[in-house]
C-alpha cells in the first residue's frame, strides 16, 4: 500500500509499505481522506518534538471498513461500511476508570502521534474496534476527516459550558476556530464574534453566519462590545499566545470564562489581576472524550453542507509534500487541506 513517510524533517515521501492485517479486536480501515492538522505540520518541521523521521503520521481520517480481526462483531462494524476512528486509544484496563474523560488516561496512546504506530496518511490503517465509529452513509465520505477537529471543538465548547443566550468571542479563525464556531452553533449559541487577522479566514467564518473582527485594524474589546451589545461572557482562544490571552481577558466581562484550546506557545504571560480581582476563570482544553467524538460524528452527518465550508483544498498523496511545505511556510489556505487516498469514483 501507499504511505506518506516523514523521511526527514521537511521531507514527506510517498512510498510502498506492507499493508497491515488486523489482529484480535482490531479493524482495518481503507482510508478515504486524512486532514492535515497543525500538529502534523509542526511534526513535519520538527518543532514540537512529537514526531520523528520514519513515522507515518495522520489522525483526522475517514474511510471504509476493509477487514475485521478476530472477535470483532461484523453486525456492529460491517465490512464496507463508512467509518472513522477516534485516535485516542485507552488501554482496556483503564477504560472504566477514565470513562467520560478518556483524554486523561495515563496509559493512552494517540494514533498519529505515537511514533511506533503507523497512522493514517496511508491507504490503510489499523484501529481498535472500540475506537471505530460508523458515519452517516449519506455524508460525503471525505468530510468524515473533519470529525476529529470538530471533536476538539466540541470538547472545548463543552469546557466553557455556554448557555444559548450568552455572548461568545472566538479568537483565531483557523481550522480549530472554525470548528469552534460550528460547535457553538450546535448548542444553539448565536451571539458569536470571531477575531482573526487573515482576511481569507474571516471571509470563510463570515460564510458560517458569524461576525468577524480584524484585531490589527480595530480595537478588539470595543468592537466586540459593539457587535455583541456588551462584553463577552465566554472567550475561546484557539491560538494560544500571550497577546491572544490578553485579548480574551480584555474583551470579556467580569466573572467571565476563558477556554484555552490553542497551543501557539508552550509558555504564556498572564495579566494576573484580570483573573483574580476581576474573577475570570481560565480553563484548559485538550483533545476530547469518547462522548465528544461520538457527538461530533453524529452532528456532521446531519450538517454536511455547513461542514463542507471548512475544506479549502483536497489533494492527492503525490501533492502532500508540497501542501505540508506551504503550510509550514504560512502559505496555506483559509480552511482545511485534506489528503485524499481514494478517488471519488471509488467511494461512489
């Protein structure tokens, strides 16, 4: 089968490798499409230290069930069915203890991050049957690759616990910020504004029915209050830099919540009084629970047209190296790039 191998930092090669065979309790998925995550780009450049040369990356994927290992129920996971996989794998011994908070399991591994495990920038990938979810058969299959980043957003929004009538500021209009907008709308939140410097990303988010702000050209707290008719009750920072956290604190009311889901910097400087004396709450968010992932899978099946707006480009594996290189140079499109391993005719 074909696989994209990180042969060296800044070098992704399409090579032939052996197709894996499912062991007991495993499912073999034939990959339709895999999205390029920001963490994959940082792995490509070597910035985050979480990917190594020789690795097959990829964790935002959809495809069809190709084969079942021993003990997997074919009635629950039929061969040929459209599916996705939750890349957060919890050891069976920890499953009950961490139910509902699988991302906290000490023994977990993440497919696409775990260096020893080939992942889904390839024609096929293995996943535990308990991590495989069927997707709506009416969903264009390549859009199933958006489920994983949407699950990140569903979890982040859940951490902020917005009420439908509350005012929300989203900071950062990249793929996670875009997904956060959808996750807020999923809960019936409509008073949303998004701050983003890039005009193409602002245009994409505006197509989702959300007002946008250019923080380089406008005073963010003032403009936020104008658009929302008051300071935000909740801010979700999908960037994660000292200036964006400062923006979130400045544009929210006293007692507000700020969710930090962006990881733009490993260290942040905080205006402490804006947290303590003004009683704001800073909340961390990382990946998702199995429940969050299932919720994202169900939602996208009913909202394919809205989710499709988040895809800017679909490339073949032969073009993946160039796509990664462009993203690493900051020259990527407004939305998500998907690497498609099958053809539209094959999926049909």
